[in-house]
């Protein structure tokens, strides 16, 4: 029963989600969390992923 309640709450919160997409950045307007919209398209080692993220520049960020 708890699982059904959690799934229902999770799905209902998705119905009211408010996102904004600007170029390559998606912003959750409720939490102001942001993430990259496009996928890298390849696999990386942990070290390469860290370097990629440190060097990443998206829309002036």
C-alpha cells in the first residue's frame, strides 16, 4: 500500500511540474535546479567525466 501511495504522489507531482528550457539548459521553476538538456552520447571514465564537467560551459554558466 505504501508503494502505491508513493507512486501516486510521485506521478501527481509530475503533473504540476513547471520547467523552462533555455537553449541547452532545463530549469525546474519550483526548485531552481538546472541541468544540461542534451546528452553527451558516449561513455566516459570517471576521470574524463570530471574533466568534462569542470571544462563545461553552457549558456554562460
